[in-house]
C-alpha cells in the first residue's frame, strides 16, 4: 500500500499520466507493458516509490505528481523524498521533494554562502529554516538570524501604528510562519528570549558581525546593491548565510535588485553556491505552478511585443 497508495490512488494517478503503458499490480508485484520510453520512465518511478516506502514514508498523491514530472523530465531522483532534513514537532519529516530542492539542500550543506533564486512555492525559505534549526539543535551553530528587507510599503514605516517592532512585524511574519511549522511556539519564544533565534529587519544588521550563526536573508530581490553588500559582509567565523528571493518580483522602484546583481558579481567564488529553482520545483497547490507558467507566457509575449514596437 505504501507504493500504490490507499485504495490504489497513487496507481490510478500514474495510470492517468502514462496512457501509452499498461500497468498491472498483483500483490507485491507490478507488471508494466507498452512503449519503451514510458516503460523505462515507469521503472524509474516505481523504483523510487519503493525506495521511499522502504524508508517508512508513504508517498502522498502530490509527491507522486512531483516524481512523475521529474521522471518525465529526466531528472536525477537521488535524495528526493528520502533525505530527511528536519522533523516537525508533530513528527512529520521535512524532505526535499524535487531534484532542484535536493540540489539546494546539498548546496547549503557544502557551502558557507548560498543564493537560492526562484519563484514562490519552491521551498527556498522553508528548507533553509529547516536546515538552520537542525544545525542549531545539533550544536553546529550557536544561533539563527532570520532577516528580510521591509520595502513593500515603500519603507515608509512611520505611517504604520506602534513602535518599531510592531511596524516591521508584518514584514517578518512569513519567517515566523516557517519556523512555527517546525517547533512549538513556546520553544520558539524561549529561543528568542535566550538569543538563540533572532528575527529582525535587514536594517538592524548594519554594523554587526555574526559569528557561529546560520543567517537567512529572505525576499532578497528587494535589497539594493548597498544592502546586499552590507549583509554579506556581516558573516563571521563559523557562520553560514542563505539568501533567497525571486528576481521576477522586485518591489524596488527605479533601483536595481541587489540579488539580480550579486549572482554575476560572486559567480565562481569557492564556498559560494548559486542555485536556480523553477516551476518544476513548486511544491504548493498545483494551481501555483499553472499560475507561474501563465505569467511566464504573458511576460514573454509582452517582451516580444515590446521588441517588435522598438
């Protein structure tokens, strides 16, 4: 049942996609007949599903959809759905679900500075927070610092009610949401009080040196050249930095994105990795992937129209 799913729902999903093959499941055996290419893809798919099930994880229909898409694209499935990054406080294992996510996780483990560039829903922030908590709990680092720029309201925070922390809290809410998924609120409060976890706007990073820390800069497409340089030079001994963002959603007005620039400035430096995620790595509601594809088509059409007019 772990491979085929409850009431064979995974098997039915696979059969709906691979229409040129005949799949027959009897007991613990699956027989596949049909066109050579699809048979080869199905062998890889079922081999991966067996590996995942042997790891005591039952693949969900959404996870099966991710695997199907990757198999059809010829992606390397090593580590996908089998590499446990962190376990939530209710016992759910957090795993890279796509080849791009697996590459991202390995990049963070192997490098001190990692840039993750890709659309919404690709797990950029979520996986980084999971790896940070794992490092903290294993004693690899002394603290986690989560930060993001506050620019959605044009940085005119004075118009918002409350003190400075109340003003910036809405901008930092997504970081709280990610970390609340992994540890209870009471534990996070304790971490914050003892300084083991700090969540602050990017402006608060200036002038600091962060030693033995796992630092995550989220929504980095909204940093300027100066802000990005300032952030990266905060890195101290025994620290790791992960910078995430989507360069198609820049909210800066009339200024270039520091994230768009930095991937060219720092390319090729040992210890720095740049990972590009795309719509194949989207692990949210299936409509999110469709929305991203629709916008990409629209923007491509508009770009071609602009070139024709010029």
